[in-house]
């Protein structure tokens, strides 16, 4: 390690663990007080120091406890307030989700990451935390007939990968195939089988919930992945949203929705094999889709705002 790294670590240890003042640390290191301040700032930027808030008291509120007990999950409730705008909900909830992800991910893990509006926000707030042996695995395909979507989706994966010093395994297939037979053929290709194998061995997964009628439009339904006729068919079949492009009804059913034969993401049954599954939803209008996702058993942890939690509880 470089001398600068050793100084950063020493300063951080003395300040945050041993409780020494900056003046005392400066004398011990033989540098100025302003140099100590810079060392501490750099230690935080490099991920040597992680500052975490205790769990918000809102997570012990009646509505959080109701969802926790009903679904057997941990509910991480972010109190945003009834009058808050949607962008404020997305920002506050995404920050909390990023902090939770940082506390969960460890060396030598496979971390599944979905894409979408919510994940775009979360990727922005993940703090740098250098780890070893971590691989970020894209959990669902992303291309469509109009756009490869590679820059958008790749930016999410690469951003989180860089924060953790991790490798990134992209999944170069469409979000939805045109024909189930094409999907079956692609699933036999060795390059695709490699990613599928990583998906089967995930330690952690983080994802949002798409909704046909969310307050903020879900990327799956607005960016050319499905045309208007297909969207009409999906609604007639009772779908209210999706997790990793697998369409769900509010009652949690999904097996008999025909479009799921063409979807490329992990099904709820496959997701249930992942030990830690963080579902993030900061939009009350996504309550029907979130309720379907929770009934399908996709999550071990739910990160949401107070209004979204209340909207889900009201629909139970």
C-alpha cells in the first residue's frame, strides 16, 4: 500500500474508532490539522470509512410491522411525507436502498442487479466500497427492436461495479423475445448459459417493481419493449406490473401470463433461491404491482416510502 493510503487509514482509525481529535492526530502524524481533514475526506471518498444511519424509527411503525408480519420480510420504511413530490421519494428511498446494499454486499459474492428507473437512482447513491471477488450480474435482458439499450443498462451495471471494484457480467439478450422458441434456442448458447449459471448462484439481488400505471413511467412499458397491442393483451390478462420483466398480477400469479414465456428475467420462483433479495419501490401508484410482487415471494427486504407502504397495506 502507498504511504498516502497508510496515512488515510491511520487518521481514520484514530478519529472514528479511537476518538482522537484532529489536533492530536496531526501531532501524531507530523502533519497540519488541515492535512488530517483532507485525509479523512479522502478516506470517506475511497470507501475506507462508511457512515451509516441507524434504522429509521418508521420501520417500527404499525404499517411497516403489518407488512413485515404478513409477508415475513424486513421492511425498511423511509418517512418522506404525504406532500413530497415523486422525485423526492425516489431520491430518499434510493439513498436508503443504496446504504442497505452497501451493508449487505461482501467479498466473493455474486450480486444480481436489475435495470429500470429505480435502479438508475440507486446506482447514483451507492458509496465506493472496494471489495475483492465480487461480480455484478445483470438479471434480465434489455435490448428491444428499436434500441439496444446497452448504454443505459450498461451504465447502471458499470457504475455499481466500479463502486465495488467488481467484475460485470452483462446479459446481451432482449428484454422480451418475439418467440418463445427463440428464447429456448438462445438459452442453449454457451455465452448465455454462462450468465444464466451466475444468475442461479446469486448471493444478493436488488431490483425495483415495474408498473403499467406508475406515477413515474416504468421503462419496460414506455421505451419500445412492448407495443400498444401487446400492452392491451397484457392488461386483459390481468397483469399490473413486473419484476425483472416477468409480468405479475396483483394476486401474485404469473405462470399463465403468455408473455412470460418470452421474458428473460428471473421468475419469482427463481428469485426465491437468492438468500438476500432487496425490493425497492418509492411510488404509491405502484402499490398493486408491489403487492403482487410481495405475494409472489420475491423479497426478503422491502425498501419503500411511508405512502407506498400505506397504499399496499390498504389493499391487503
